[in-house]
C-alpha cells in the first residue's frame, strides 16, 4: 500500500470515494450508537459533538448556529472528511494493515477535538481529562477502526 493506493486521479477514484462514503456512514452509525446509548450508561449523559461545533462557531466567529447545522457539520466530517483523512494516513504510511493507520487517525481526531478545538471553543484543555475525555478517545478510535475495516471489506 503506498501513495498509488490513494487513487483519486485514476478511474477508480469515484468508486473509492463511494467506498469511503459508505465506510464513513457505517462508522457514523456505530459512533452514534456509542454516543447516544452506551455513553449515557457509562457517563450519565450522551456525547454531543454538536455542542463543540456550536461553541466553536460562537466563540470564534460570533455565530449562533442551529443544532441541526452543528449536527450536520459533524456528520459531514464523519461521512467523508475523516475517512479521507484515514485514506491519506494509510497511503502516506505505506501500511499493509489498516489497523495502525486507523489507530493513528482515531487518536489524532480525538486529540484535535480535545486539545485544540475544545480550548478554541472556550472549554478546558482535554476537557479536564475527565471521563468524557476518555470516552471520546474510545469512540473516535472505534469509529475509525470500523471505517478502516469497512474500507478493507468493500475494496476486496
């Protein structure tokens, strides 16, 4: 697997984008199940990334965005943005297995959300390293492992 596997210039580009979109969709289903049904049992509350998106819009741009728009932004990233990032990490790393690139990408997404975006949204760094922080790590990594496995299965 090298840069040639990151085939956006050839005839397989459209199919690969569809594979990434499908993988992102399946990953999003798993993420939403973990966020809305598992997290309340573990954390006592659902995980709501839309709140971070809304807070970022407000603090950084002075915008009050509707919840549906904040949810849509996070969903769009989960459907195609983050799977594209996984594909890039996998291609650049040259990894044969998708596990390591998925772990790296999942941890990177978590770190960006908690260490960079949360403070930019007026929240504490890593949200104070509380239970929500660690649940977020698990959810981001599981999401990316699901995306990676789905990509592998659909590309066969």
